């Protein structure tokens, strides 16, 4: 029988960080390409708001402003999860094999291996996107120093740093396309409400994230649907 009970998955803080990073990343990609500058060459400047995109100085200010927001969210995220000892999303041994099994099961509509709070491919996606974002923050900081009159960085270093900054941009864009493409699979779409309301359907969690479901903490059980924590705990442990 279907039930409409929910499991609490993403705290407000996590949701703010996810969307804060998503918006600042998109602005950094738009303004980074504007720094190259390529919007004039491809006539994008003739579109509405195009003039704004065509100005190098506007793009540089937008890049710096969104970089400041990105750095804030990234450092906040690292501190919060480090001190709360929450490491559920870090990759584990065997994640690559497990990801193939999950994707194969989604395509052939067969039984998936049991998953914890995050699927193996989500842990890999996190490391890939996070690794590229960190690389962009570090190389971006060095590029910023290069722009200061008082600091002199040799040309050879500037070239290496710029190449790494550009390569990480391309890899990040590929990662984002993969992240959005993951929602082509219907099963993955059930995770979308979690990034807006913070909650997921209990039935979905029970069948797909069964390891997490068996170990839910009191805080993750949503009691707003007239179910007490004790009742919910009892149901969980008698599965
Ligand atoms: C620049 C844009 C974005 C970045 C950098 C980003 C980054 C991430 C990362 C690193 C994760 C954790 C790994 C994973 O679950 O794959 C994640 C999870 C997620 N993201 Fe994004 N994301 C972006 C845009 C979006 C968009 C546009 C959506 C809208 C559908 C979205 C929805 C989600 C969902 C539903 C999850 C899974 C959360 C869960 O497991 O409960 N993201 N995102
Ligand atoms: C998602 C993150 C980011 C993306 C996708 C991105 C992308 C880009 C791109 C495509 C360029 C143009 C290539 C170039 O001029 O060398 C650029 C330039 C630059 N980026 Fe980033 N960037 C990101 C984050 C950052 C951060 C966090 C900082 C600073 C801490 C930063 C600082 C710079 C600087 C200083 C330049 C050179 C501007 C100039 O003098 O022309 N970037 N970025």
C-alpha cells in the first residue's frame, strides 16, 4: 500500500549551500567566458542584456562577486560537515563497480544493490564536481594575485595556472551536464523534492536507500504526518 509519509533528507543549511553553489557556479561560468572575451565574437552582445555580457569590466566584477559567494559556501560546507563528522557523501572503495551495477539495473529495470544515504554514483559525482570547484578556487586565487600591481608572478606560472583554471572549467561543465542528465532516469527524479522541501517519500527511501532507512536517526523521521517517532522507529526496526 502507498503511504504519503516523508523522510527528512536535506537540512535547510544543505539546501542553501547546494543552491548557493549552483547559482554562483553558473554565474562564474557565464562571466568566465565573458573574460575571454567571446560574446562579441559570437554576436551574443546583440541579444537582450547582451551589452552587459560584452563588457570585459562587467564580466570581471561579476566573476569576482560570484567567486566571493562561491568561496563562502564552499568553506562553510567544509567546516560544517567536518565538525559535525558527516561524511556520508565521500567516495568509498568499490563505488565505481557499484555505480555500473546501479546504472545497469536502472536500464534493465532489474533489482539494484542496496544503497546507503547516497548512491555510489552520487558519491563519485560529489568528488568530481567538488574536486573541480576546489581546483578553480585555488587557481582563481592565484590568478587574482596576478591581477594585483604589487604582486609579480612569473609568466610561466601564470600560463600553467590559467591552463588548469580553464581545464577545470571544462571538466566542471561536463560534470554538470552529467548531474542534470542523471534526472533523465525516473528513479533519480524522486530525489529532486529533497533539494527543495528537504523531504523524500518514505516508500522511495525504503526500497532504494535501504541501508540508510534501517539506520535512520530520530531527526530524520518526519513526525508532521501524525506519526510519532516511536511508531515510526518500530516500523523501521520490524522491517
Ligand atoms: C551548477 C549547478 C549545480 C551544482 C554545482 C550541483 C552540485 C551538486 C552536488 C555536488 C551534489 C551531490 C552529488 C550528487 O548527488 O550527484 C548535488 C546533488 C543534487 N543536486 Fe545538484 N548541482 C547543481 C545543479 C542542480 C540542479 C539544476 C538541480 C535540479 C534538478 C539539482 C538537483 C540536485 C539533487 C536532487 C541532488 C541530490 C540530493 C540528494 O541526494 O538528496 N542540482 N548537486
Ligand atoms: C566555478 C568556478 C569558476 C569557473 C567556471 C571559472 C571560469 C573562468 C574562466 C573561463 C576564465 C577565463 C579564462 C582566463 O581569463 O584565464 C576565468 C578567469 C579568471 N578567474 Fe575564474 N572561474 C571560476 C572560479 C574562480 C574563482 C573562485 C576565482 C577567484 C578566487 C576566479 C578568478 C579568476 C580570475 C582572476 C580570472 C582572470 C580574469 C582576468 O584577469 O582576465 N575564478 N575564470
